[in-house]
């Protein structure tokens, strides 16, 4: 049996050498050095963990623990279902638009229809027993050695990352409330972030570009603990705000001017005298009536933003541990990579994660985070967007406003900059988890029921990605990952959605011997004596007996010999066996003078009482946690019902449209040449197509910019379409090979923005007009359509047909 340190090295987990801050050890006869004290505490903690998870006891605590485990499992499973449903709804939203426009080929139509199919357990096949064992070995390795997934997440493309993240966040580490899986996932994040800091050359682009790493961080915040925090902290504030549907706090002078003109026209049924309908932002800002309307709005916006900020700062103790730990890693990595970085610079990176990736998306689209029912009205929605902008400006470094009109809110930034920096630094003040993960991993080897609930396509997709990047992930033929991949062989193809079953995949290590006996396993560590183990095991049995015999647990005084005798004389065979065994263990501990009957076994009695007090407090915490998580589970289920109702609507709509378009779709599915059918040409990457800064500005695509005037002539944009419906916009500076910034755009995301009247797309340095960027994509890529099987043409042409673009 390997020692605990060797096991942890195999997992790639740091072994803490620091003394624990845990309880003191009074029995100096068993330990004489500080390191020994730490070791005794670790052994004590292991047995305490075993007591908390004791399946042989059936008391109020055990029943509450079972209920909590079941609830957490349901939340994790439901969160994964919602993640998949959200992807389905987004996908169908864009694809049905194409079907309406009669531009979709037959194979694309069938792909849409397959999205509605439910999995049929009678169809498809399971992997055979040998494959199940091999996949069980593989996924155990991936779960317990997070470095492999960390590297893989950096290697995959943006188009592949969402499917991989579904597997990683909601399956491989899907038990969102289980400390071992959470800590393993955070270990993976540490590796990913470390590599990101090493490979990023420009400080200002750190963690801000749209990369697989940033997508990972955003997806992590959507797990159960993050969602629970957002609901408990922001829901009440947002609901109070959206009740005021007519409260208009717009401060963009141009928009205020346009709204004013419209109101005058409605009230007088005529054009306003001396007020032209079309003016520049500067003219609008100089209008005295506009200024008078904006002034009180500025004051109210700052009051509302302050109330949101106060609520967030006061909730620091509620922020999930994982979110705070990631903030801590960002601070640590920044200090190491940029030792001269000041506090403001460090806080800008922390704020970029906490606000930009976590809090602000929930403020801007609260309905997507289940914080409210329905969609906010136009005015509240705009107010929430402005609040999010204010919070983001507060966390930025240097503090600046991308839009000129936002500079009117600078007093809010100046008054709260120190507060927000202190809050962001305080977020990082959490302990590390390496020692507890060390024990969690050790305990995991003693479990016989480690399983993953995973779909066939999740298995096959992960397998395919590992094979694709094997040379980087496992270059050595002797590495465990290389050996497992060689044994399994090539990855099977993805199965149809209808056959994509969810299976229970048992996890176990091919190289580690499962621990059958915790005591004998710990004995393999030379610094732990047999009497250490004997003492802890004796205490553990006494705790079990007190929890198992009601009349003993009701007594105020703990008398160890009486408890042992009571158990040995009950009618329960298990209790009799334990009672006899613990009497013999007490006698043995007396013989080696570790305990003394004369003082009533004082030290063990005290420790048993402490353990029972801990378990009693644990029961209260669990009961409170159950109440909280039941509310979370209800919210998640409600959101699931909402998503399913959307899918049902799409299904009915698709059925109607299908009947009207089937003839056209069939006729464009293939191209006939003579009597033969020609297969569609293989899809290829389109682009890059180059556009100068001046060209996009002249066409009204660039609407706002932070680029200095003297540098704009050196800026250009490359636009590429790697697959139909996906576009990559890269901002370049002449003379540099690498792009300053890249953004991955999905057609359905752009259409959704336009449908929601979100007319601006933020590229950090410039703001793009959404309708006009859609026009540009349509003009650039649709005209490259060479035949009726060209998927880019079918995806781009309907943009203006189904979603008419106004100016």
C-alpha cells in the first residue's frame, strides 16, 4: 500500500507541509514534535470525515445528510439539463429563422428536427464491459489528475469549447456541492490560469479576450453555488427596480433628445419648431432641455448604483468559496508575473472576473439567471445596463468611461474606488484547500461507488479530443494517459441524439489499489503508530454507538465503559460486536498507558464530546442548507419548465413551417449534374477579409472608439468564418503579427442582440453597430455563395430577410 504522500503526488496535488490550525493534542505521550502533532491532527480529521459520512448509523444527522446528498445530486443533474436546454434554445432560435427564409438545405432541416428528439432508451447500444472498464479508468484519471483537462481546454478551439465545458463542469466535476470534485476543478483552474498568465504578453488583454479560458470562467460562475449567490444577493434589488416600468433614466444625450422629439410630436401632432430630428451627439448634449432632463437622472442613477454596490460589498461572506479562490489566484499570479503592478491594476483583473464575468451579466439579463420572472420592460432594462456599466467602470483600471456620456457618472467612481478595491482584495482572503483535498482524495480510494452519470456523446467527444491532441497531452509512451488511450483505441463517432443515452460509468484507478481498510492504509505511513490508529478507531466506534443507541445519546454524561457494556448486551448483533470490540480496545489502550481508568478516560471522553458537538452543529448547518437549496432547486426546475415550453413552441412552429417549405428544401438538398447527384462540396474556412478602421467608421459600423486619433490609420480588422454561422473578428495593428483582440461571434447571438434592441457590440477598444455589422457579414459572406449547397450562403442570406434592419 502506498503512503498518502505518494498517492497525492500521483494525483498531481500539492502536499501541504504546513502545520494544521486544527485542535491541540493533549496526549503528549503519543507525540513529541510539531510535525507529529500535525500528522495526528490529519489522522483525526480523516476519522472525523469518516464519522460525518458514516453509513452504518441511522439517526437524525444521517437522515439529514442523506436528504442533502440527494438534493445536491438533483441540483447538479438539473443544472446540466438546463445548460443543455439553453444551448438547444439558442441554436433553434437562429436555425428556425433560416427555415422561415427558405434557405436551409435538407440536411440542416433534419439537424434541427433531431434537436427535438428525446433520448430513447430502447435504441442504441452501450459500450461492452471491457470498454466500460477502460473508459472508467480513463475518466478516473482525468478527474483525479486535472492537469490533463487543463491543457486540453487550452488546446481546443472556440467552436469546441462549449461541448467540452459541458462535460467538465457538469459531468466530470458535476457534483457541484461535493468538496473533492469542487477542489479538483479549482486545481484545474489554477493550472489553466497559470498558463494564461505565462502566454499573455499584453497586461491589458489578460482575461478580457474571448478565449476558451474566459469561456471556462464564465461557465464556472453558472454552477449551482454561483447561481444561488446571485439570487440571494441581487434578486430583491432587481425586482424592486423593474417594478417601476415607466422610470426612464436614460442619460445618453442623443437618445434623450430623440425621445424628447418623439414626445413633442405625440403631444402636438406636429413637428417641433426649431428642433431638427437628426442631430449630432454634441448638439444633443448642448441642448438645455436635454441637460435639464439628464441632471436628476444622474443623481438617481448614482443612488441606485450605490444601493447595488452596498448590497454586493455586504455579501462578501456569501460569495462562493470557489469564486473567491479564483480571485485569489488572479491576485497571486499577477503579483508573480507583474511584480511592479500596483493595487489598482491587480484589482482591475479581479474585477474583470468578478464583475464582468459573474455579477454584471446577471444584472443586465436577470431573466437568464432566474432572478426575475419574465423580461424587464424597456426602461428598467436600460437602467440595469447602466448600473452594470457603472460597476464595471468602477472595477476598471484606469477608471474610464468608454462612452463619453458615462463620464457624467465619474463622481460615483471617484467616491467608491477605494471601497471597491478593498472589497476585491478582501475577496482574495480565503484559505487554500490542499490539505482537505489531500484527505478527500485519500477517502475517495476507499469508496466503492465512484460513478459518473455521463452521456455516450460526452464520452466519445472527450475521447476524440484526447486522441486529437495526444502528442501534446501525453508525449511519453509511459504516461498513464498515453497507455489508456492506446488500450481504448480510436474514438467512436457521435451517436444520433435519440441514441445518446446517459449511463452510469464506474470510476476506478488502474494503478492504485483501492483502500479497503482505512486504519491499515494509514499504518503504511511510518509517522503514524499503531496506537495512534487504535486510539482514533476507538473514539470513532464510541461516537457510532452513542449515535446508534437513543437512550445513550439522551444522557448528559458520557461514561465510556457503560456505553460499551450497553452495546454489548443489546439485541442488535452489529452493536454487540462493536461493544465487545471497543471494550477490548479500551483495555489495550490502558495497558500501553495511553489512557487511565482512574481519571475516567478523561481525554477520550472530552474528544468524543467534542466530536458529538461538532456533529450536532453539523446537523443544524445541514438543516439550514437544505432549506436554502430547496429554494434553489425549485428555481432551477422552474427555469427548466420555461426552457421546455420554449422548445415545445419551436416544435409546433417547425411543424407548420415544414409543411410549407418541404418542397423547396428537398429541391436544394443536392445539386444534379446530368443524371448524377453531386455531393455538396466540403466546407472550408472563408476569409480572412480585411477592413480598414476608416472604412468601418465611414460605413457607420464603428459608433464609438477609445483608439487615439493618431493610431486609427494603423488599425485594421480581419473577419473570418471558420464554420457556417460563426464569425471571428480580429483587431490588428500594422506591424504586429498577432491580433490585439479577437472575438468569436455566433450568428444567433447577433440576431438575438438585435431582437432585444441591443444595438452595440463591445470590442473593448471600439463599439460596433449590431445591425450594420450584420449587414457587413451578409454582404461579405453571402456573395461568396457559389452553389445551392453552400452552407455559408444559406446561413448569411436570411439575416436581412427574417430580421429587417432599420438604418
